[in-house]
C-alpha cells in the first residue's frame, strides 16, 4: 500500500457525488481520490472537474490497470456490482460496494470467494448501521437487555416515492424494485440487530399496481410506460434458530405517510422500536418504556466511508461483512422466487 491511500470511484452518479467522494476527501490528508470511471466519459470528466479528481476514465478496467489503486467505491447499477467488485479485488483493491451486494446469491458468493482469496476488505453500503439509533440499540442487545430476539418486523414504505431519475425502475439493470432498493436497507438493519441468523424459509409476494401508470410523483416523474419492477414487496422469513421476521417495502402504496421506516424487535426480556428509538421492558414490577433524551445528529454516509478507510488502515473487520451479503442476497432471491411461484421457498 502506498503512503497515501489511493481511491478510485466506479460510477459518477448521485450516490458517488453525494455520499462517497466528499467523505473520502474530508477524511485526512493521507487519502486521495485519484480517479473516477463512468461508462459515459463526459459524466466522468464532469465529476472529476467538480471534485478536483486528476483522472477520468470511460473504462473502469483501464482505471484499475493504470492507477495503482488501494481501494474503490462501486456506485453503479446493481447488475454490475459483482463483475466490478471481483475485478477490483483481483486488481488488489479493497472494495466498498453500494447496496445491494449483487442481483443473485451466486454472484454474492463469488464476491466473497474473491475477497477471501485476495485478503482484501469487501463491504457494502448499508449506511443505516451507522445511525445513532442502530448503534444505541445494538449496545442494549449486546448487553442482553432484550434477551432472545424471537420475532421481528421491518418496513420501509413510501406513498408515492418512485425514483424519477436513474435506472431504479429497470428490471434488467437493477434486478428488482423496492425490495432491492429501499427495502434492502431495513432488511439488512433488522438482520444485523438479530445477529444475522441463518434463514430457513421465505414466503413472499410482490406487486406492480401503481408504478405502471401515471400519477403524483414525490420524487419526480417516473417512466411509467417502461416501469418493469415491483412497487411493493412483502415477506415472511423463518430462521433455523426458531426466530421469525415479517417484512414490507413499497415504492408506492396508498398509505398515510409520505415515507416511513421502522424495525420492531421482540425478545423474551425486552422489545424495541427503532425509528424513533424506544425500548420496552418489565423492571421492578412495572412495565417500562425508555426513550433517549438525546441522540447526536450524524452523517451516516460520512461514518460509513470513514469506517471503510479505517478498516483498511487498521486491519479491522468492517461493520458490514461480505458473508452477511450472501445471507441477505439469498433471502431476497427466495422472496422473489416465492412471489413468482406462490409457494414458500426453503433456503
């Protein structure tokens, strides 16, 4: 590794510009973003000019070959995650890949194998793990305050939140819709808080009821004529340890709130809701609800990128591991399969 950590960015869209590049550049002087690659060279050049990045590429493989990089962020459509992560690991780079890990369990497994072979860090962009709510609740869980978590539910719902930009509604490039985009965040969060138990069965349903017609767009106008993904996903997951999880996510649904997300945990010693954080217990012969008087405001993207850097510099295991990505991908793949067949899927 060079004295100055050399970073490359694959993809020059909004997530790269807003969440990744600025937070590499605000870390310390020993970090330098030296190159950005995008299949549209003009966008790569514009991004490089905006952030004073010295090199812009159309082909990410040329960037990997020529720039002697230490690490990369992958900020591209889901279809390309596995290919680009594996190529980056083979080039000797540590990898922070945006969510989801890939578009299939097989791809996620191949990414793990390459990471283990290379000895490099492979982690994913699940930024909610860095929120003060999740960090605080995890401390309570690790201290045994909730006991055995045997049941949970999670949701990330939008009333009319279909993205009006990018390729989020393109099945071929994304591998799915709300489940694999916004829903995956709460799915990862609840699994993380449960200790990422081994899944056993998945029963799922998906719907395309609103996105395939014109309507009010809170996140801009979407291309309803080419809307090819689900706008709602629901699932019931059981685990080999006996625990269970119910899950729901929507791009668009006829519900009250414009956007809402939450994780609910039920343990034999206590329970919790995550957003906002509240913990439910029985103590001293009373039923007790606890809420934090203060939680710091936090830039979760900044914490995510800085944690990635420090996991490289100090040889620490990243908060989101590549192995967890395989479990997550297996659950989503099974949910889609169950929705298609109408039957529960054994994992």
